C-alpha cells in the first residue's frame, strides 16, 4: 500500500513532467499559470489513493488524476471571474493578470484538456469512468448556478444550501474517489460507499472553507477573506445565524445581505460581530465534525482490510486539518 506522502510525491512528479504551455502561448500561458499555483492537489491524490486501496495500479489511473485536477482548476478559473475574486492561492487571478476574455477561453480549453487526459489511456471500465466524470462536471456546473441564484434569492434554506455545495464541491471529491475505485475494478457496493464518504467529507470541507472565508488569515488562506459577506453569499454561517439571531440581528443581517456598498469593510465587520454574538463558529464546527465522522464511518464500512483503508483515512484527516 502507498502512503499519503508517496501518493503526494507521485502526483507532484506527474505535474512536474507535464508540459501545459503550448502554442498559441496567449491561450496556454494562463493554463500553465493556473496549474503552477499548486494547491494541495486533493482530487488527484484521492483518486490514486482509491485506486491503490482496492489493489489497482496507480499507473493506469495517472492520466485521469491529471485530468481531474485540470478540470478542478478550470472551475476555479471561471469561478474567480464570476465572483470577481482578485486572489487565488495568494496570487493574482487569471482575469486580473490577463483579461476576462482570456480567462473564459483558457478555462474552456482546460475543460477540453481534462477530457483529453481521461481518454489518453484505455481501460476496460472506460465507459463508467467517463460517465462518472461527465456527471461530476455537470453537477459542478449545476451547483455553480444555484450558488449564483442564491445571491438574489430572498429565502434560502439550509437544506438548499447543503444541496448546492454538494453539487459545487462535494461531488468532485466523491467523483475522484469513485473514478479511482473504477480503475481498480472495485465491487459496486464498495464504490458507492466510497462515493458517499466523499460526499460527506466534501460537505465538511466546504463548510470549513466557509469558516475560513469569514475568519481566515489571507496569508494562509491564499485568497481574500470576507468575500462571501461582500458578495451576499448565503453560506451556512449566514443561514444558521438567521435561525439563532434575535429579531434585531436578523433584520440587520437581511438588510446587509441585500446591499452591495462600494466600501464593504463596515458591512463585513457588522456581520462578523453578529456571527460572534450568536457563536456561529461553534455551530459550524459541530456540523463539520458530524459530517466528517459520517464520512469516516462510511469508509470503515468498505469491505477491504482495515490496513488498506489507512491511507484514505489519513488523507481525509489531513484534508480537514485533523491529526490522526
């Protein structure tokens, strides 16, 4: 069995060996720039770890691992453009460094490149692998649309929000795990358990990201904090605060999330004050813990030796900053 460090080293090497900048350079330099920003490479490492857990050869899945990461970075590139985010992983976003048209076209190219990587190496389960990838990609786009809808939708429930982040974030983690398992010819029942675990862990991961947007350090977080509040994103923090807040706090929140001031600093600080008064941080942490434990339980239900689950369990702990 491969260790988390070994899988991370494999993924690092795979990306070091790939040449993403081609001609015309005006199209591909933003692609190389985006992929060189790095990040944790969570999705390709999870994909290879799932393959390894079921006794598969990671070399059969290596192009899919590259493809899933290229697709993920495409979604970030377009997401930054739609949200007008100035920073990604501490660096200028593509639309800011180049321009909006370049961000659109380079992003479109990355989507096509991702599919190209998937079909680069044939596998007996290729139909199921591609079907999973396509369903995942459509799910991410569905989630992005719901996210944009919620910015102007007056009433959003927590259930609606959780469904949105399941599509926008969790399905990509779960899809990566499922694809890795397919490369190893894993039993269908175990594949579904692993997929469901990916959904639970992915939801916990997004809620933690919501917390970091409100409370994180920009130097560590790698992007501006307070942007969800500035952009009127109805995150779990906001929706849970509405449930707990008194009438005055609720009115203030709803009023602020219906405005877009030129200078958002006062708005952000007022919302954070209400979050502090309602102890939202603790409420969100409890939900993260519940989802994380649910995901760990689902992994433990998979029908392979416990020793083979260890790498996946360690990686999901690392994903949410938990020591194991």
